C-alpha cells in the first residue's frame, strides 16, 4: 500500500514537473513569438519609412529638384539602396549641369554667330554699294574711252583726209612746177623767136 502511494506520489510529481516544463515551453514559445512579432513589426516600420523616403525623393526628383538626397537613417539592410539612390541622383545632377553648361555655351556661340552674320551682312551691303559705285565709275570711264576712241577715229579719219589732200597738193605743186618750167622754156623759145624777128626787121629796115 505504501508502495502504491509512493508510486502515485511520484507520478503526481512527475506530472507537475511535466506540466511545469510544458508551461515553461509554452511561455518560451510565446515570448519567442512576441520577440519575432516585435522584430517583424520593427522591420515593417523600417520598410514603411524607407518606402516613404524613396517616394518623397522620387516626388522631388520628378518636380526637377536634383538636390534631393536621402539623408535620413535607414535600416542596415536598406543602406545600400539609399547610397545607390543618392549616387544616382548626384550623377544625374552632374550630367544635367553639364548639359545646361553646354547649352549656355551653345547659346553664346549662336549669339556670336548671329552678331557676326549681321556684321557680315552689313559689310556685304556696304561692299555691294561700293561695287555699284565702282561699276558706275567704270561705266563712265568706258563711255569716256568710247568717246576717246570715237575722237581718235575721227582724228585718224581727218589725218587720212589731210594726208590725201597733202598728196593731192603735192601733185598739184608738181604739176605747177612742171607748168612753170614749161612756161619758162616756152618763154625762152618766144624770146628766141622775137630775137629772130627783130633781126629780120632790122635787116629789112636796112
């Protein structure tokens, strides 16, 4: 009997020990679940905050703000993404700045080209006016040359006529000289005849 009571007593003790262990195990499991739930909640909050930061950054970026950076602290697992976002936006800002600078240089170059074109057009217009005046002066010179050529032709023609007249005059003078020589010869013959007549008359009178 005492032996049976002892068995029941030990069984009761074992039962209480097992129940205590089961309770402790349940409590440990509950605590573990609570810790995991807290960790999950914290991760969810970190993810929510990170997503909100990313959304805010992209919203500012879409409005043209290239100075946006994710400067707030984030969970360790999101840190590489934050750094990549900041580096990408910085590279985009630098590229856009370079494009803006190149656009400014191009705008200045176009302004200089426009000014140079205006100056060239003005100089071309002035040169065209000067060329027109030169052409007019050359036309006057050409007319003067034509008039001079006409006068030279007239002078040449007059010289030709004078030469012809001189040749005619020379011929006339030659004929006049020949006629005078003939007259002189005839006068000499007449003188001889008169002399013969006078001699005959003198002899007749004798």
